[in-house]
C-alpha cells in the first residue's frame, strides 16, 4: 500500500491552522495547508483581529487630535479625515502580515494548497480549485474558524445591513449606525465609527453588555463609552430592518413596547457560527453538537480516528489565541508529546478605549461554583501613570480564593489593559496567590501598579487609596 503524501493536512490557515502547521513542521511532519481564500491568515489576519485593530488605532489618533491634545497643551489646526488613506493603511498592515505567513510556510517547507477542502475519508482530502486534487495523509486537522451569524429579519446585503467584514471597509463615514449586539465585535466596531463621527446606537437583547464577562466591570466600561456619546438600548431585541430611501428603518422591541429608529447602516454583530459547512464532516462520520461544532476529546481528536479539530469549530471561547494554543497542543499530542491548554488562564480582551481585559472567573462565575472569595479593586484615577496619560477611567478587580488566596480571576478596564493582562495570565498559569502579585516589585510609575494595588486590596491593605 502506498505511503500517504503527508503526515498532516491542516484545513484552514487562520491563527489556529497556520500555527499548528508550523509547529507540526518543527516536529518533523510533512505538512500541507489547504486554504480556500487567496491569502493566508484566515479571518483574523484578513477581515478580523488585525484590520479591526489597525482601524481602532487610527480612529483613536484622529479622536485624540480633535478632542484630547489641547489638555496636554498641544494646539493643532483643523483636523480632517482622509478615510480612504486610513483604510489603505489598514490594508497595508493586513498585506504585510499575510505575506509574512507565506514566508513562514516557505521557511518550514509547508505546502500551501489553494482551494476548498472536503474530507473524503480519514486519510484523504479532496481540494477543488484552479487545479482539483486529492491529498493523502495520515491525519487531518480541521481549523476552519467561524463566520458571522446572520439574522433572518436582517439579512446581510453588504451595503446597508452589514457584518463585521463590511464594517472594516465602509466607503464613507455614516451619519448614524445601529449595532445589533453588545459583545466585543459590536463595541469595537461601534467605537471605531463613533470616533470618526458616526452617531452610534448599540442594541443588546440582554440587560447588560459583554455577556460572560464580569458584570460590574462591564457596567464600568459602559459608563466610559457613554461619556464618548455611544448610546445603548439594553433588554431590547431587533424585530425587523427594512432598507428604504437610502437608509434602514429598524423596529426594536423592549418589554411590551416597540420603537422605530432610522439609520444609514445596521451592523449585525450577534456572534459567530462554526464554519463547518461543505467539509464532509458528517459524511465522514464525525460527530457534531447541536450548534454545529465538532465534538473532540482532550487530545482534540474526533470520534473518527485520524481526524482532529481546534479553534472556533470546537466548543469554547472563539479567540484567535485560544486557537493558536490548541493548534500547538494538538500537533504535539499527535507527535507523542504532552501538549495542553490552560483554559482557565486564557485572557479575553475587548479593544475599546478604555480596553476591557479579563482572565479567569468572573464574580458571577465564582458564585455559580459556590466559591468563597475575597475581592480587591483599585481605580486608575489613583494611578500615577494613568494620571500622567490623562486616561483615568477604569479599574482593576482581582478575585482570590478566600481560603488559599489563589487568584481566581482578574478583570481590567483601563488604558492598555490588553498589555497589563499578560501579567495576570502568567500569574494564573503558575497558580499565584494575590499576595504573590502584591509582593512582586512593579516599576513606578506604570499602569501595572494598579494590578499590584488590587492584589494588596484583596488583603485589605492597598497603599494608594
């Protein structure tokens, strides 16, 4: 019987897929990566994490020039927006990084197969594209990511009713935008266009923003965003959206009443669904759950020997860095190693301004688990570096086990929270106590001192409040 051409075929080249392919190659495997799009990098690099953060950065600079610099004694003339150039810069950032992934594939001798994959059997992947072919392999790793959820009462048309993809490339700044969904994507993209001059209304069916994250900290973020003139309607559902007369007529329902709004663009950001259609998973016998996610064991193996899955297509948080860690762990386990992912120490970040970063359990999750806890918090208004920056909205909240003092969760709303959370994630990875963080020497003046103070506050002895 002829030997398979590859040791591993990875379907999808997003963060989970391309990192898995690289790690597998480092471990000596012959690897092929199948990607249906014309560039590598998947949703994250092309139409997700990277371009959205490029726009967030640009919009923050624009907003600062118009509204924040006078407080620093910096006076500038009229500030104008060149949206086309801003979008072109975003595209350049994306192009640079996707080409970087191409370079990594060449470096590690990974075969890039352009086309759409379908699993024909546990050892065969059929690829349809410019040149259709069948790849034979010992193992298959599904890393196809996710796609935006579409609502039946607000079908995407790509112009007036849009997903996060189109929100990255609007040709002009809309006067009014309604964002359906108060999760990370909706808040981030709403923030971008708000800073560029759009009147933004965020509609969320629950009575709070950012479900799954700490409620009190989410409310703290909401108050900060309201200062920036974003509006919110919570406990409100979308009943319908009709495109008419160069705009969208939107019907909303809250309690027993209905209201109507008109806007230029509706951004539907109610979540994402696993991208598993057309892969041949069911035909190959792979079990899926009720939401279409691939069911895997602790080794990321499906019920069909030789087929594995990671990232957004399996249960858990839909985060690029989660997918990356799963990709590394999966191929290390395939190679006989001891790969693992510490799911309780995966940081989650909302890239608004201020940012909201979190790792570990929320206060509500601790209560659900019946955990006795002690909580410490420290406001950025009492942090010297935040004062110097003029960015004092927010706080650090730390939750520790009441008996052992082990850190259970850290939640940060404030400037550069996405950077400060790295220390928190490392502390949780090594089962640190609140006292460990509180006794560690932190440089002064830094934003990270707020984390130290929150740790001391767990013990009831903060130094600067």
